[in-house]
């Protein structure tokens, strides 16, 4: 019996694997066409000043509106796009679209705030990234201080390369955020060498803040360390008033999360900004 069961398990495992590799090939092909068929879209999530409650920034997050599959989450296709190298083209589209949209909003009288864009490892390793970003800024007319690029610790493993690359990018006048901070292996001594503006505390620490004392300690430590290094801190994944209060009491500068708003399509984001700005003015 056990043997039989074992065999069944193996068969199940194989067919599952098979299914997954076919599925993967399909996705890969579809990903290639998605850009040309305009299936990508950017959603925007507000970033709030923790004290004043104003919107001080926004993060652009990619969505794939697949004709049959519906919305495919970036967690599914970004890693695949990263593996195939296709992320470079997608990523360039993301930067251009975010800059274009931000510039258009500013022309329509919206608050002038930076838009954050996630960079992928492959993009970061591109020799001509600086030139590409410079061209996009020129093309769209967005002033550089209204663009922030988000990198992760994994991109900074080669410290010299990362330092040079960041210095080059920053010379354009844009901002650099360290995303998902605390989940990677970056050394604190290097952190101060990188010309970054802001640390984003990873959502995994914020999630259990109220239940897990060590997460609470990690969060308050990251905040005070960042402030010693003259960096601003934003917490991601803030969902409750209790988390917000803790972050406020520990002098976190900014917050982003479902407590204020999920990421929204551009038109809904505009409505959200209006609603928040009006309630802040009252
Ligand atoms: P990230 O850059 O850390 O983005 C934050 C993620 O947390 C987003 O997931 C956002 O929807 C989610 N989030 C924000 N607030 C909350 C909250 O209060 N609760 C919960 N449960 N989640 C919250 P999303 O949009 O699915 O993106 C996932 C990841 O995919 C991003 O993590 C980023 O690493 C990557 N990604 C998204 N867009 C792009 C892109 O344009 N380019 C690249 N290279 N990566 C992207
Ligand atoms: Mg991010
Ligand atoms: Mg993040
Ligand atoms: Mg994250």
C-alpha cells in the first residue's frame, strides 16, 4: 500500500511539474506580447506623511491585465520576466509611463510629489541605465526630483558597482529609496556609503508589529539607525491604526499601506488624492 501510494505521489508530482513547465512556457510567450498589446497598466499607492497626513509621494506598481487570465500579479510574472531578461523592456516602459503620468498630473494642477518606481536587478546592471533614465526625463518633461527609483539590498552585493551606479543615477537629480529593507543581507557599514534618500521598512516587519516584540524592536531600531544616517524612513504594508500609532510614536516619517489606500488605477487614484487632500484641509 505504502509503495503504491508512493508511486502515485511520484506520478502526481511529475504531471504537476509538467503542467507547471507548460504553463510557464505559455506565460513566457504571452509576456513577450503583452507590452505590444498594451496589457500592462500602472496602479498607484499613496505615501503619507505620518504627522501631517498629507500625500507626500506615490508608488507605481505594475499590473498585467491578461485577456483571459484576468489580473496577473507582479509576484507571478516579474520573476519570470527577470529570468528571461524581458524585464528590461518592461521596466523601461514602467519608468516612462510613471514619469509621463506624474508630469501630466502636475500639469493638471495636482500636488507635485515624487513617483517611486521599482527597479529590477537586470535593469540595475544595464550599462546605459543612466542614459535611458535621462532620456525618459527629457522626453516626458518631468523634473528629476519627482522621480524616485527603488532598489533592493540584493542589488548592492557588489558594493563598488552599486555605489558607482547610484552616484551616476543620483547625478541626474532623482531620488533613491532602499526597498524591502531588512530582508536582505546588506551590511550597515556599506549602507552609509550608498547615496540613498530613504529606507523602506519591509512589510514583513510591519505585519506582526503588535504581536511580535522582536519585530517591534527591529522596526524601532531601523528607524533610529536610519535617522542617525540622515535617511528618511517609510513603512510599507501599514494596515491598522495600532501599527500607525506605533510607527508615529517611534518617529517613522512616512507610511504606505491598505490603512490609507490600496494601489489604485490612475483615475481612481486621482479621486483618492482629492478626497485625502480635502479632508486634510478641513
Ligand atoms: P514592493 O515594491 O515592496 O511593493 C509593495 C507591495 O506591497 C505591493 O504589492 C503592494 O500592493 C503591497 N502592499 C502595499 N500596502 C499593503 C498592505 O497594507 N498590505 C498588504 N498585504 N500589501 C500591501 P504588488 O503590487 O503585488 O507588488 C509586489 C512586488 O512586485 C513589489 O513589491 C515589487 O517588488 C514588484 N513590482 C511591482 N511593480 C513592479 C515594477 O514595475 N517593476 C519591478 N521590477 N517590480 C515591480
Ligand atoms: Mg517598491
Ligand atoms: Mg517594498
Ligand atoms: Mg515588499
